[in-house]
């Protein structure tokens, strides 16, 4: 089972990259997609940036 897990995650990452390049679809900006391989569940966690943080001020938007 663990042998196919990198393929699943890699496919999700490649799909997200294609969406960014083509500027199509709903990007995962401000969201983290978590995968539970044992239950085959996906969970989305929303987060926001701290606008006072230096890393947020230097962050490039797509």
C-alpha cells in the first residue's frame, strides 16, 4: 500500500502545478489538503497569512 502513496500524492501535486500554469480551476491557495491513506479520506484545512509577518509581505501572488 505504501508503494502507491507517493504516486497518489505526486499526481495531486502535478495536477495542482498544471492548474497554476494554465491558470484554470480552483487553486489550493490558503488551503492544505491532507490525505489519510488508511481510510482513503481527504481533508481540507484552511489557513490565512499573518499580514505583519515579513514572509507574508514578500510572498508572491499567483
